[in-house]
C-alpha cells in the first residue's frame, strides 16, 4: 500500500458584486460544499480530511475569498475509484 500525508489547498473567491446568494455569503456556501465533497470521500483516495486553516484570500481589489488548507493524513493513490482496475 502506498500512503502519505499530503495537504490540499483550495482558494475560493467571488467577485465583490456577487458576494451573496440568497442572503448568505457565496464563498462560505461554496466552502461548505467543498467540505462535504472532500470529507471521507473514498473516490479521491482519502479518508476523513481535516480543515487546518482558513485564511483570507484576496487575488485583487475586485475579488475576495478564503484559502482552505486541508490535511489528508492517509492519502492512498491506489484507493481512488478511478484506479480500481490497476490494483
């Protein structure tokens, strides 16, 4: 088995003119969906991932967002769904 600790860094940002969706922060809503997709999804070769950092992300003066850093303690390249035929 090949496994190693890795980090996933995701930058989520939105144009300032489109910062809300149905009265809620668009960036926060996307962050929640990303967490649902990543956490415990065996299709990516991961067990549970741990969100270790959320920092502001401002690529320029028109956009704002957050940088998410996840720690993946047991990344296994052979466990992912797309690699099932290679095992």
